[in-house]
């Protein structure tokens, strides 16, 4: 009985202690919105720093299972999106998105982004 009580107390303490931790809501490196042109120009530096970038635009084409073409007013770039990172609601090439991505710069394969988070912008 004592063992069950200790387990229960430990579980409650663990729950309340871990629940007290929150998510960071302050300034971040992703506060700046990059254009595709800026991502391309700074790709090597962004890749070396593992810096996350925020981009705003449209996914205009699916290339294969997890590679898409992303476009904004300055150009296009390939973006890799895992299935679990896709928005839960349907979207198309007319749906404006904000994506948080990691930039990959490879001399042989070129520049691409890997999406970490995608948010659909509401039409105004």
C-alpha cells in the first residue's frame, strides 16, 4: 500500500512540475520574414548556423512524395515537407502560407528548405 501511495505522490509531483514549464513566447530568430531571393542569397550562411527562417508565399506544385515548389514574389525554391508537418486542412496553390523552415545548401544538389511548421494565413 505504501508503494502505491509513493507512486501516486511521485506521479502527482511529476505532473505538476512538468506542467509548470511553458513554451517560449519571446523574440526569436524567425521573427524576420525572408523572401525566396534572400534565402537563396544567404543559404550557405543560414545552413551553417542551422538558423530557422520564416517565409511567406504559396506552394504551387508537388514534385514528389515530400518535395514541393514554393513561390513568393521574388522566386521559387524547393521545400521538403514531411506528411505530419502538412496543414490538417486542405490547401491549394492559391492558399497563402507562412512556413518556418531550415535551409539546406548543398553544392551538388542546390538549395532547398525543410519545413518545420506551416501555418495557413486567413483571407482578409
